């Protein structure tokens, strides 16, 4: 059998999400699926940024990693709700 060659593959994609946390989670879910694919090893998210459609503006997120900790997602959703409520009452 002929030995397989190893290749480095870089992939860019757009994901649509309601907030930074959701975008990170989607990216991490995709990464996990890729890592389970035969022939794929060490998939990682190296950068995430927000860019509106047809815009040159780009906001790079400080930390592209999604932390998959027990209760973390629920805590972040609650925190997000509190921030939205505060903003709505402040204005």
C-alpha cells in the first residue's frame, strides 16, 4: 500500500449567530465534527471575527475558543439576558 501524504488545509467560512458566544459555539461544534472525520486530525478554530454582509469592517474576537464547561452555556445565556434587560431599561 502506498503511504499517504499529509496536507495542511485552511478553511474559512461564515456562520450566522445571535452573539459572540453562539458564534464560538457553532465554530466549536463544527471543529468537533471535523475531528471525528476519518483522516482529519487536530482541527482547531484559530480566529473568529464579526463582519456584516457587504462591509469591510471586521471586529476580531479576543478569544476564538468556546469553553465547554458544565453549566457555562446556561450561565452565559442568563448573563446575556441580564445585559439586554439592563440596556433596554437604561435607554
